[in-house]
C-alpha cells in the first residue's frame, strides 16, 4: 500500500470519500485509473466494455462531487490535472488495498505470485529476471508469471493498457527526449537501465574471431541473423550507424524468437548477430564470443517503464533488482575485457 508524505492519512482519505452523504464508488475509481492509463475516455470504454457516455457521466459526477477537475480534455484525448495526479495516486492505493482484502479473505487465499512483464528481446534481461525470481519467490510457491518478448511499441502499449506491470524497451539514445515526451503523455514513468553500442556475437571458431574490433566490411561474406522486428534497414541504421555505408547484407536470416536466434548462431556456419551485452557464462554455455565493431557509432538505451500510478510492490522490487544486476553485469564485462 502506498502512503505519501504530504498527503492526508490513507484511512482518513478513505473515510472522507466514502462517507455516507457521498456516492463515490470503486467503479468510478477504476474508471479514473483506466482513463489515465489509456489517455482517452474512448479507449478506456473499449478496455472496460462500457459505453463512453456512461464513463463520461461517471467522471463528471465524481468531479462535481469532489469539486475538483481530474482530467483536462484535449483534441487528442485527456490529461491529468495536478489535482488529478494526486487523486490518481490515492485512488490506485485504494484499489490495491481492496484487491488485497479480497485476496486475503477469498476462499482460496494462497499467496500466488502474479506478475506480467513485456520486454524487448535481450538475453541479459531474461537472465536478470530469472535471477530475481529465484531470489524473490519461494521454491514450490504458487506462480503466475507472464513474460512477453516483443518490440518497443508493443511494450509501451502493454504497460499503458495495464496488460503489463513492468516493461523494458530499447531505443536509440538520441531519441530519448522524444520517448520521454511520449511516455509522459501516457502517464508512464521511465528509468534508464543501461546505455551501450550494439556488438557482434558469433561462435569462437568464426573466421573473424581473431579481431577484437571487427572491421565492418569484413562482415560482408557472412550470414547475418536479424531480429524480425528490425527487418527494415532504417531501424537497423537507427540502432547501429545512420551513415550511407550501412547496408543490408547479401546473406541474412530474419528470426522472431530468441531461442531460434541462438540455435541459428550455433548451427549456421560463420553466422553473426548484432546484440546487447551478454553475460559471460551465457557466452561460454554456447561457445560464443562478443566483439566490438567501431562502425556501431549509435548508443542504445534499455529503459524500465511502468505506469506512474503503479504501486505494485513487485514492480519496485524488480526494478531495484534489475538495476543492481545490470551494474554487476557491466562490471564483469569491464573486468574480463581488461
């Protein structure tokens, strides 16, 4: 349960808004949360399977009752007012507390670990999440975890709509300000997890393994494994090098799941792939090496994102653990390359 200094006591707030002469309902609070997540009453109505007029009327009645303006209407949807942002935090805390009570006193009150994560495709992220689970969840405890590897736009949509509790996106660093504006408009908070240039990974017996810094032109005769989401050359340029020398290779394979990428790298002779940092033990498991390529001038950012109104305790725990994990990963990479 979230309690913020500077705001009134949580219990007093609940008493105030639910006192007898008021008509506020939990349903109205849920409407506010969903509208804030969607940034639109129309989209919220679709998510909630309610009519737009009913939701609009409910919000209007709520604003009249409390004598505050929660949302500011714009041509592109709605935005929270300063009063609305404060209200949203308290409303989210109330909904969380009610859900906690329901879980505690339901016939089946076993503590099930429920969490949903949407992430950009990355080996180190999945490894970090796995270690966090081992650290957090008791062996044999009920577990209901959903991990979706997808593209950046889908991750943002899943977090915004509430279909994911936490997301991790990958963007070019130079586009950071644009994404910051986009995320703010969707009431999503962000935290930079890591900044890095993409590097080359291939088998230890690859003909280019003698180079520590791979000359870009030397990659031409070899097969490139590419994320299917990055099949458009402009996307690759934005992640690696925007210059005219960046071209599609003659030999390329597009793959949409990480397991297949690893299998192809293992079995397609002299293949390679552009990747984010990879843990040393994972490289050793697959008999692979990670190499620099100075041609990759663009730095990328992996960013944790979550709804600004989110007070899910596991979101905070996961963020803190992954932040610590990444620091240790980067330190280990720096140590092994000295």
